[in-house]
């Protein structure tokens, strides 16, 4: 009789442990989803305010300055973009 109670207890305890862990993990997931939503909202607000700041900065400048800024931006892109290697290197590369 003692052996039977002991075996029954050994079989039931892990089941309770598994059920308790499964129930406790659900609120954590819900909590992390809520945190993710709030962080996404904050990120979106920050990006929007950055864009508004850039537009305001552009609007404040004079026409000549805006033109100069556009030209320098174009020039920097041209210089900093990755370029192809010399055609002979590309041709004879293995």
C-alpha cells in the first residue's frame, strides 16, 4: 500500500509542476508583448519627430543654402558609395 501511494505521488507531482509552469508563462508572454508594443510606439514617435525636425531645419535655410546642401549630399553619396574594382582586376579574378 505504501509503495502504491509513493508511486502515485511520484506520477502526479511532475504533472502539477508542468501545469504550474505552463500557466505562469502565459502572463510573461502577454507582458513582453505589451512592452514590445509600447517600445514600438515610442520608436515610431521618435522617428516621426526626427523627420519633423529635418523638415523644419530644411525650411529655415535660405534657397542658396538648401541648394548647396543638396549638392554636397549628392557629392558625398557619390564618393562614399561602394565602387566597382578596376575592370582588369574583375576580369582576371578567379
